[in-house]
């Protein structure tokens, strides 16, 4: 799971561990938050591993997935949760912010999917976390974020067709207990 030391990602880690999954997650710079989550989830008896990786760096993303597969004995589910938001009017947003947002919110997902495929069997699942802001921008200043989440939605629909040809984009989710994430 990418980007999960806090917020929605941490909640997903807790829930998956509660459901019996062994979970590995990446974090950026928040070592303390990652260690706190590992300690909390480990107290329940669940297996949880934190791996430092920059979700905007394809090599670090690939390394984190390889390391996850090695430590947990494979992958069953990959959750792409990492994301950043830069808000502001178009005149104030920088090209550096644009590059960083696209690197994490879009390129990072693409890199994670490519790196995960050798570790996933036919029952493997990939979950990409998007945002309603891809379609419904609630106000000014969210152009970059909305663009990146629209790209995630398009990539996810296309990958559903490419990687799961028997499934339509609206039925790509299948039930079954997760084992290693």
C-alpha cells in the first residue's frame, strides 16, 4: 500500500489488518507516524511492515513492492493511496508543484502497477484511490489536483480493460479475504 502512514491510508492499513491481512505500507518522510502505526497495528497481533519510499520516484516505488513481496511472501492486493494536493490559482502554482503532483498522483500509480504485476497472480487486485474532485471541482484553485485525479480515473478504467478483460470497469471488484497487501 502506498502512502499510508496517516489519514485514509492509515485507516485502510488498520482495517485490512483487522480483517486478517498481512500489510506493508510506504511512507515518505513521516518516520514517527509510520512507527506509531506499526506499533499500534502490531499490538493486535497483525503483521505490518513500514517501508520508506518516495511515491514520486518510480525506482523507490518498484523497490518497495519488491521488498513487500519478499517480506510477505508475495502480493495479493496493491492499494495505491499516496497523493498530494497543491491548491491555488493557476498563476501561483509552479511547474515544480505540477511535476511533483503528477509524479506522485499519476506516475507513482503507473510505476506501482508495473512493479506489482510480476508479483500478482490471476486473483490479484489493484485498487487506485481517486477523488470525486476529478469530476466535481468544488471551488477554484484545484485545477492541478482535479487533473491528476481525472488521470487516475482514466488510467484505472483502462487498466481494468487491459488487466481484467473479462470484467467491465463497473464490476472489477471481487470479494474474498485479502492475505498479503
